[in-house]
C-alpha cells in the first residue's frame, strides 16, 4: 500500500512533503510526483497507469484552478483525495475548483496535510491492522490532548 502524491507544479512541493511526513505517523509510504492536468495531461495519465495495479491512494495537490483532482479521479478506479494548499493570494476562494465536479467524478476533498494523511490512513486501515492501530493511537492521543487542555483550563478557573 502506498500513496502517490501528485502535485500540479514544483510550487506545491513543500505542501506535498508535509503530507508525506504526516503519512509517516501512520506508517504509510508515499511517492511525490509532479504533473499538470492543464499542461501535461499525458504525463498525468502515465503516472496513473504506472500505479493502477497496486493498492494505492492518489492525493492531488493543486491550487488555483484544480483540474488535477478531477482528471486523476476520472482516469482511475482508485481513491483520490484532493488536498489543495491554502492560498492567501486568493483568500481560499480557489478551493471552489476542488468542490464542484461533473457527474461521475468524485475525488474526496480534505484540507490540511494532517487531515489528508488521516483520511488515507482510514482507507488503508480497512486492509491493514497495523495502519488501523496507528489510527486508533492517533485518535486516542488527540482525545487526551483535549482532556488535558480542559483540565488545565478548569484548574485555572478555580
């Protein structure tokens, strides 16, 4: 099982690496690739074809006009998670290109690198006990953080 993170351009590399780092929390390997649905559609298709026979989830990282997520999803039977990076330049409005898709095209939209990694882990957790346990541990720690913060606030108010 692996994740193929396809970024629309090298400008998305830092965010792609952040997703890859978060995937390590769940013991999931990933590969980073760069291909543009607008500029190199044939290259995108080559990447999809290379991994199509594997247990893979594609994560697409593209901002502005996100054709990449829909293009990948329309050309694979594997899960596709669109994880567009937030852009101050567009005040987040460019996310709309990741939300509305034509019928028959259904990439999932998950924002933030850590949440993207968690979504992938939950998919892989259906087949992998190791990944499922990593998700459970992750969720347990998140719950503990909230309980600890509540205790700190409650103790401070007394």
